[in-house]
C-alpha cells in the first residue's frame, strides 16, 4: 500500500509540476509578444506584466502608466510595449505618434476598446463606449446637442443651481466649519446635470442623500472587486466576458437610472412637456430622428418618425452625460480650488477678473460673461494639466497599422495606452511641472508647445463631446465661489495630498477640505 501511495504521490507531483511548467511557458510566450514584433519593451513579470503596482493597489492607473511613460522616455524611446497581465498594450510616448493615432490615422483607431454589452448591460451602450458605425452614427446625432446655442439654452439651469451652493458656503463661513469641497461640488454638479439631463430637481445641495446623488456617487465608489473589474475588462478576451454576461454597471444603479429615464420620457411624451434641457433633445432624436430648435417632440404633424434612438440607447446617453457631467467637473473644480487655496496670489488675480467681468454684466452670472473670462480658462486648463480627471486615454487598433517612420506593425485588436498624466507632467513640454502656473496657457505659450502634449479631453474625432458644457459649469461654480468667498486649505486636508488608489478618476485621498471666509 505504501508503494502505491508513494507512486500516486509522485504522479501528483509530476502532474502539478507539468502544469506549473506549462503555465510559466505560456506566460513567457505571451510576454514575449513585443519582442517578436521588435518594439522596445519594459521587462514584464509573471503574472502582472508591467502592472504590478496597479494590480496590488499601490498606484492608480494614471500613476502606473505615468511611471511607464517616464521609463520609456528616459531610455530615449518614442514608443514601447507593456503588458497588463498577458495583454499587450502599445504605449505612444512621442506627441507626433499620439497625433497620428488620435487624428491623422484615426481610421485605424476609431474605438476606445472598452467592454460593451448592450443586451445584458444596456447602460454600457453610450457614446464613450460605442464602436465603429454605431459610434459614428450616434456622434453625428448628438453633436448638435452641444452647440453654443444649446449651451446658451441650458445656461439658466446652471445659474439657478448656484443659489443652493451659496447657501452651503454661507453656512460654513458663518459657523467656521471646514467643507469637503469635492462633496459640495459633486452635489452642485449633480443638481445641474440632473436638471439639464433629466429635467428633475435633484435637491442634492439641500439633501446630500438625495437619490440622484446617492446613485451617482455609487457609480464611482470602487471596492477592490469593482477596481479589479475595471482591469479585467481589458485583460480578458471579449468573447469570454460576453459568455459570462460580464457587467460593468451595478445592478441597482442600472435599475434606478433606467426607471428615471423611462418615467421622465413617458411623462413628457404623454403630456407634451417642453423643457430647455438635454432630455428634450434626446426625445427629439427618439421621435424625430434629429435635433431641431423648436419645442416639439414630434414632427409638425404630431407624428413620430422612424425612431433614431430606442429607449435603451436614449437611457445610455443620458446616463453617460450625467456621470461625465457631474464627476469630471466637480473633480476639476476641486483641484482648481486646492491650487487656488495654496496659491493666494493666483486666487486674487482670478477674483479680480471675475469682479471686472461681472461688473460689465450688471453683476450677474451670464453666458457671455463666462466666455470673457480668459484667466479663468487658463486656471482651469492648468488644473486639467496637473490633474486630468481621466489620466489614461485608450484606443484600440481596428485594422493593422504601421507606426509612421518605423517598421513596427500593430495588429488589429491591440490596445493603445496614451498617458495624459505623463505628457502633462513632462518637463520637456511643461518646465517645472509641479508648479501651478496658469500663464502656461497664454496664447504665446500655447503656440510654443508641440501639439498633443495637453489632452485632458482626448483629441481628434473622439474628443469629449461635452467638453464645452463641462468647462462652462466649472466656470459658473468657480465664479460663484470666488466672487463671494476667500478660501484657504483646512488642516483637515491630508497633507501632502495623495491620490486615492482605488479610483480611476484623479481623486484626492481623504478629500480636499477648505476653510471659507465670506467677502463683503
């Protein structure tokens, strides 16, 4: 019996050893992909590839790719190959290559490469995720909703939400209570987007537990599993993800937003309600197939044309407008206020511009006044340089592509990573990058820099469609705050400020806390 047992033990050891050797051999073969292509490569490790610090939660995705960017550049490489697990990523370092990928040779890089399953995860079918012809068609349909005219149409919604913002800040100034400014601004932008996108009064500023705020915040609350899901959507084959009905959207979030959209659509269509907001434009797309300047949901005969958007598609576009609109703008304003609190001279310069411009407009916050605030624009641009809300831009190669002036051929399906954080903090393009200097974005300084070194919104045909709306509401928020209050950094802020490793958005760990002093 002992001999049989011993033999079985040896057999098991041999089987396990064979499996281990096979797995290691597989990893080594997969992690030699870029070597076979002939691309400069950073040495990967099993099983992490080049993303060990990201996968272990030691760095954010932005910081991880910035580190890889720096390493490739320090070796004199214009591009290079890295791995997420065994999944190869092509990294563009040189701005000229970035320009080709995002603009000149866009037809090879139409898609972002994010996982999408419109059947099992309907809210994933939004403009940011859509691919190929579906993306092109949706982009054409939605572009008219973000013209200057449409921004003016929605402007009063932004202005109305400043009342609740001032109430909270007045209370803080009176009681000398520090404010978690990211939370306050998240509620402010939730009220704006809830109103502009859904036509609903969210009341987040009055009630921090309001439903839209609760579920909007929940999208960005990242557990270890949610963080891993974000990585897995790139690391695992799409066929496998679809087979297991992989979902990025949390079920309760999906149920809430789908119901909110259905209820809003049904109410407006039943009662023929007209409101100057994004939802009205989406209803026109659903029922008329195009956006027009009138107040009609249906055509002039009261009939509905062949539907351009179905309910799921409409809901997905409203969903992404809501998420992108409230989170990225509140994040940008938060970092801007952090820098203004630590640079009081810049804060005072901006306040002077605000007061000067408002004086020309009867001391009222107007669309035209926001457009005149050039220093404000520079402050926001410099904020977006240091703290791009989306620090990594990804594209997917949609057909084989030879990198210009090289013999490197990228195969269809390869994911491209462009480190906006790396480019924005590269001293070659932005000397002394840790310094907050809005004058970097004077017209003269902008012309002296290579193109595609500042890309917080992406670039080319897939540039963020809502960037003007985001900038507009950020200007309105900062104008309201700096006109009425002087801000300082509270000692409740964890210093030095570090990034929240769980977040895919550039967010401060522990938040940014400010002390507020009301101005006369």
